[in-house]
């Protein structure tokens, strides 16, 4: 390794220099996303007299689930488009432009009709599909397969995500409180603008230099597996979206968000299973790649369960903060959405500790396997929801009056610790386990777990309200039970997966197949 390359390879906190550009690009994109997401349910469920849309809570919550769920679902198409047509970097660039247009459209709601609000959400969904997968894939490409810095690199990247997510609700919460909804939404657009400027002036040049130092081609124009039909598929998809948007806005198509979310959840589950079956049976993968794909599948399903609990943050937790949490502090009323910042603040505090821990354990070969980390994540999330059960009992005992904010903060602490064992670890695992030609798609699939989680969280999350107060403990208790069942199943699966891997390795002993696969 040349001296220049060595320096560049360790220039950002001991990691490759482009991680810096990627860190700040993602920080501002997430600022825009997490700035507007918690506003959505409150805005849509607020009375028309208060400037809101006057929707019922279950519908508003389902729309939030649908928005976030479709966003993560779009990452599959985004990953495919990047692999087959645009290449990862261009996909991020076009994605950011489309997201920025989405924010402009939402801003137009203030002047024109609600159509622009929903249309803006559609654009953000499409743009994020390109952006979110590809930026994570690019982070993965900074490290060689055996580089022990990979997990730590993703933890640093994850801190960028969460810095954006800490700041955003703090700013939007204040703006909405003092100046109204549209200021809150507008600031998200500003975040996206900063993100796309950073990407062009900092990240792309850094990536080009890194490639040049490695003697590799520039990746700006490079799709891993160019397919001349990809533009046609994209055109067809966009026409379909345009038709649905037009029919809906003209009133010919009536969308019931709750029903759509239900069908979508079931269809995605079936599609994921079918896709993995296809990969295993027909994608011409060798035995080692198949083993890795099986592990990806198990991790993915576990992640879906985890996110279905965690992603209630902008729905049920948000409503709990608004309705049942004492938010008075020294005569100041804390905006409800500020509680959204608790999780990312804790991530920023604990992510470096987790990164350090994984790296230290990794060096002495004692790093827990991916599966063990995921089991810990489920158990921690169950503890978080356990606290919410107690918090709801306390609300009932208080006859519906507000309770201490420490309940929410404690629950967030457990969820955050769980998230740290699952989310950055999962991102890193996908970039490591995915066969080269499927990199974008497997990363996209990882995000379908988030899609499923967000959809389910949208379904559950609208049921927090004063009329249904007696149902609250049951609502949260169901989550505890589901998470614990998931943890037990994963625990039982641990051994069969190990056995399967050992068997496949011993029946066809080629040097590649004998290579270790981390579970
Ligand atoms: N909170 C992380 C992010 O926004 C991960 C979310 C997820 O994978 O669902 O990037
Ligand atoms: N912790 C989440 C993620 O890492 C951020 C959030 O939900 O605020 O992006």
C-alpha cells in the first residue's frame, strides 16, 4: 500500500477519508427525514381548525407507516436501479434531487391544495429509495472483505444518521410551536439542500480520489451489472405511479391507508420469502453464497420484528408524549416531538462505545455472532416495551393525567441499546454477506425489513388515545410478547443454522466453501 493511500485510508477517525463526506451527506438527509416524520401524524391528526388535516388517528398513523414503509420498500428498486443502470453514486445524486423536489412540493401545500402534501411524500419515498440503499452500499465498499474496521465504520456512519436525527425534531418542534406547521416542514427541505451540496462538493471528489489511489476505476458511471432494459423498467414504474397519483387526486381511486397497509405487509412477507427461495434455487450461487443468503434471511426477518416495535417512535410513542407525558419544565412546555431526539442522542452517546466494544472483542475473536447480537436486541426491545406497559398502568391509575417523562426516556434507552446491537451490525453484515452482483439488492432487502417494521408499527401506533386508554397496557404487552417469542425462536435456530453450515462445508469441501461464515 502506497504511503498516500495508507494516509487516505485512515484519514477520518482511522477510517477511509470518503467516510467523512458520506457521514455528512447522510447526516443532512436524515435531518430532513426525521425532521418531518414525527410531524406527519401530529399534522394529519390535528383538527382542521388547528391547521391540520383532521384525519382520525388510525388513518394518520397508517399513512405514516405507509410513507416510511414504502420509502424503505423503494430501496429494493433503488438498489436494483443502481446495480443495473446508474451505479451507486449517481443513484445517490438523483435520489437527493428527487427528495429535494418532494420538500418543495410539501412547501407548496401552504399556498395550494393538500395534493402537494401527498405528492411531496411520494417524491420523498422515490428519492429515498435511490439514496438510502446506495449510500450504505458505498460505505461498505470502502472496506475490503476482511477489514476489521467495517463494523466500526458503520457505527460511525450510524452516528451521522443520528446526529441529523437529534437536531431535526428539536428545530422543527420549536418552529411548529412558534410559527406553524409549514415552517417545520420547510426546514426539512433546507436539510436536504445541504445534503446534496455536500455530496457533490465533498463526497464525490473524495470517492474519486480514493479509487484513483487504489488504481480502481471511478465508480461515478459504473453499474456493477449494466442492463439495457433497466431504464424501461424505471419508465414503466414512473408511469404507474403517475397514473395512481392522478386517479387518486381526481377522486377516482379511494385509498384506505389502514387496509392498504395490511395487504402490503402480507404481500411483502410473501415476496421476501419468494425472493430468497429464488436466490437459493435459481440464482446460480455457490454453496458459500447460499449459506450467506440463508443467514441474511434470518437476520432480515428478525430485524422486521424489531423495527415493528421500534418504529412506533413516531406514532404511538409520539402520541404518548403528546397526550400522557408531563412536558412542563421550568414553565416551558417541551414540544412533544422533542422526545424523538432522545433515541438519537443516546445513539450518539453509545455508538462509539459499541463500536469500540465490537472492535475490541473482534481483535480477540470474542465478538458475539450476528445472531447473538440480534437476540440481545430483541430482549432489550422487550424490556423497553415492558416499561411502556408499566407507564400505561400509571396513566390509568392517574385517571388519564400525564405521567413522568422518565418512562418514555427509560423505554427509549432500552430500545436504543437494542438498536445498536441490530441496526449498524445488520448494515455491515449485509455488505459483508451479499454476493458481489447482488450488493445493492441485498442492501435493499435489508431495508424491506424496515419497510415491514414501519408498516406494522403504523398499524399498531394509531391506537394511543384518551378513548382507548384502558387498551394501552395490552397494546404494549403484545409487543413485549411478540419480541420475546422472536428471541426464543432465534435462540432455537442458532444451533440448526450452525449445523447446516458445517454440513454444507463438509459435504463439498472446496477451499472457498470451507471458508468461515460468521453467524
Ligand atoms: N434509524 C436508521 C436510519 O434511519 C435505521 C433505520 C432502519 O434501518 O430502519 O438510517
Ligand atoms: N435511531 C434511528 C436511526 O438510527 C434514528 C431515529 O429513529 O431517530 O436512524
